[in-house]
C-alpha cells in the first residue's frame, strides 16, 4: 500500500512540474545539458537544472497549491496553460492546456492513477514528435485560470489568453486522481498555407 506522501505527490502541482520541465526540454527551450534525468511517474523524464526555471516553477507551484491559497485543493483552479512564444516577436507558437476539475468520483488504486499519468506522458512525448520544429529562440509563460472569487497572489497580473490564430489542436487523454480530473489539449501554430 502506498503512503499518503506518495499519493499526495501524484496529485500535487509539484509533481506536475516534472511534466512542464519535460515539455521545455523536448521543445528545446533550454540547452539539453541544463536538464537532469530522473524517474517520475515510473518513466524517465528530464528536469530543468536552470536556477531561473527551477525558481519560477517552485514559486508557481507554491502559489497555486501551497500557503494559504490552496487553489488546487479548494477547486478554485480551473486550468493551467503553458504558453511557448517567440522570444523576438512574442507570437504564441504553442499552448499546453491542462484543465482541472475537482471531483471525488470513484476510488482508484495508485497503480491505476500512475498508469493514466504514464499514458498522458507518452502521448505528450508523441505529440512533440510530430509538432512543428521551433526554429527560433523561444520563451515560456504559465497562465492560471481561477474562479472569479479566488484570491490570487499580489504578484500576478491580468493577461490576455495568449491564443493562437487558426491553431492546430490535439486533445490528449485525460487522467484522474482520487481528487482531480485533468484534461489536456495542445494547440500549435498552424503554418500550413492553403494552396490556390
């Protein structure tokens, strides 16, 4: 039987930081040597060792699930979106949308939860394989969509949704833990031009 700590690790945003880091690696936003290989969710993943990225992700996860706010646990966090943009123009090239829904629907074993997370990680890896090459320097940002009555950190600012015009969208498998359901949708800039 898994410990409560292991179960909590499966469903926290801190565990999800590995997913974000893996996407940053696979999309080439940072040099390969700035990542370290770890095993997470029973799969090999690459975690950023860049101090700026680590601090950003740590601060974000603390703001979303830690301290007094506990947005995720309270069901106030609707979705988190990882946005990849051109460093030079600010044009949005990709949106990795992770919608969360708080529910206590059915009992699941830790093994079932782990299998679902592994499936989504494999699907993320395969979607990266057929996505357009990011052939320019890029930056990332994270958008958090919360309930209107939610208290947010004073350091947060309102943002436009950073949408992509005429995107190509890929819906990935969803997974659910004992507490949350997560749906994933990836939107890519569609560079295909219509032929006359």
